[in-house]
């Protein structure tokens, strides 16, 4: 299917000599294929497999409307609309670069998307700053750097939900490299300290390991004990809280956060891991009003291409950075001048000028998805979310192959908007011997994303189900009772499902929601088919009981 992307012009069409040295240096990357640009400026997780032309999340660089995508907790293929937006934005940057130079033109565009993001999230333009990052993982390093400036010391990082956050957090929480190559293309050594950022960390998992798979009941107590330990003897803490986790959980409670504010008012900096973006705009503002930093992404719920991160800074943090613009030398490998707002002039002067075109284009696409979503009436967003939640929960409950896991109980408020409803639905997959192991779940996840219609002995109806590529949220490995290694898959409601369902005509909107639920029913049917078919026996061999 051809996407509505403007045909890329040549350098000559813009009046440029492609052999001139300054043009070759400054403009060369802009003339690369759009797919290449969209997968650039990240880390190896974005790399496309040479055969499948998909990354490790199962997504290619371009639109894939043939895939039924319920994987917004992990990554989504770019939509045709957002792909066209990225193509048009690239053309516009080319024209600006001819007039004022690539460096200046890129900086202008970054300021523009900074302003657009704040407007879409209804954040006060002068009270909140946005720092862009290639991914949420990179943004965690920026948050650590800001926390050091605010607290005046090297804090101990406390990670709430350490078992349900990104895999790189185990490294970034300690100020260490989380890969072998940074988004800037710098070779580093994984798990080695980042100059100026190294610190201690305390990991607090959310899963109740004592019994049934569900949230632990003592997380507030564990958080308070960890903060007390980190601040003993004059220490300080960077407390990374979860809203929401890979399983849709939020922790710690509001009461716990209030207690921390009373007992350690100047010793703890809170940063909210909101990278799933499954929280209302009012809640984001409330966090910022309290002086918390907030980690977000344009992917996950909103369905922009993977690897578009940002750190939202409250006014108090920005004031500290204006007074104390020192930047850890190791952070230079992860961030550049245009990532930071122009208001932080002194800090920006200490950073390299480096145009991350892939990061910028992924945010252009993500903002297009966000704008389409927030154009839909709030009442319909809530209605559609409720209808999809009810239908998905029924499908999981009725399937003999699926088992729902416990959900955290969360206080909701008006500012949660449609996120008063759950949008991530995790489930165990049960084979003949019990719940599939983590490895078996990963293999099943990959099989769901492929055309499996070549399996022998299928009826025509079964072949149609087996052929459909389906993306679900990647398996989340959990240690169940007796430390058995199991993993859950996730059916996810994302912004694009709501956008595709919307119609001003109630009957049409109802049919659109029903069509989505029919597709989810076929995903469940494909899971059951794969488990039952002899050719898929390896999926259920040596499964663990649960």
C-alpha cells in the first residue's frame, strides 16, 4: 500500500551542489530514505533484521496496516497518517536549512515540537520545560543529572517497579551505560560508570512473590524504608515512581508520597516513570506542580514510532539548572544542545550541537498521533475505553487458554480522564502442562506476529486466522510461586484504536468498536489454534505449572 508521503526531491532541486563540502556535511543525512531516518538516532534496539525488515519489537520502519496491533505497551508500526507527516516535516526542514543552515533550522524545529507537546498536554508554556531524548531510557540519565543538580549531591536511586520497567533502568538507575553504543553513535562499555553520574540504587519490585501473580501489598512500606535508608546520615534520594508499569500498575500510593514530602522535603527528588503515557493530562500537571519530574514517550499508548523520549521539568528544576548549568561529562554521549530548551542558555552552551534527525522525526510522527487523539471528544474517549475494557476482559475470562492476573487497586480522580479505566490487560497463556514458560511465551509472541497458515492440516477458516499477523505487548517475565519462571502477554488499548473507532455518528462508532473486539477475538483464536496444533507442540513442551 502506497503511503501519502511527498516525493523526495534531489539536492539539485533545492538549488544545492551535492558535491560541495558543506552541503555534503550538513545536508547528506536529510536525503537518506525516510525509513532509514526513522530508524536512526537510537540504539541497536531500533535496528531492522535484514530478512524480516522488522526490529526486535516486530515493527518495520514504514506503515503496516495489514498487522492487527494491540501492542501499544511495547511498540507500534507507524500509521500512514503519521508517516506522511514525517515526510512533510523532512521536506520543510530541507527548505529551512537552505535559508538558515541545518543547525539553526533543526533547533527551530525542536523548539516548535517542544511548544506543540506542551500545548497538547495542556501544560503551562512558561512553567514547564521539555528535554527531548532518543528514548525513555536515555531520559532517565537526564533526570539523574538534574537530580544531582537539585540535591547538590550524588543521590541513591530508588526504582519502584524495578521488575516492570525498561530493561535499561537497572543500569541508568546507577548512572551506568545501558548498551554498547549510544544514540549518538558513541562506543561505550555496558555497565561501566558514566562519568559524573555513577551512584547507588535500590530496586523495589512490584510483583507479590509470595503467592498468586499480582501486586505486592507492602510496597508503600518498602518505599518508605528505602527512602529512610537512602537519606540516613545526610544522604539524598532520586525516587522513581511508577505510573504506569508494563502491567498497568501504579505505585506507591498518594498517601505514601505525601508522607515522603512531609518527612524528607529537601532530601528526595521524585521522578515519575510515565513512559507508558497511560495517565490523564491533569495528573501530569499535578505531578509537575508538586515539583516532580516526569518521564514520557511519544510511543507506547500514543502509537508513535518507538524511541521518542522526553523529560518534563517543573519550574523549580529549571531554575536550579539556570543557576547551576554544570553538565556531567558522561552525559555528553547521550544528549545534545537542541534537546534542551533555549531558556537554559548557559547549560546548552556546554553541549555539542548535534542534529538527531531520527529522534526529531519520530517525535513529529508521535505528535501527529497525539493531536488526532485529543481531537476526539473526551466523552467518546472514555466510552470507547470502557467498552474495549469490558470486551477484552470477557474474552480473556472465556478463553480456556488464557488466565488474567491480579490488578493493582488505584485511587482514581477526575484528572485521570479515560485512564480511570485500565488499558493494559496482561494474561498467562496455559498449555497442557500449565502456564507457558518465559521462553515459550516469547516464541508464541513471535509466532503470533507471523503468517502461520502453512501449518499442515488447517481448515480454510483456520488458515485465515493463522495467516493474520498480530502484535501483542511483549512478554513480561515474572517469577511466580516457588520461583517458577513464567511470562505474561498483554492485550493493549492504544490511542490509535480510539481514533479509528471515532465517528460523530453513534451507530458507526458502535460498529467500529465491535469490529475492534472482533479482531481481538481472532487474536485469542489464533493463540488457541497455535497451542492446539501439533506443529506448535514445541510451544507447550516442558511448560511450568501455575
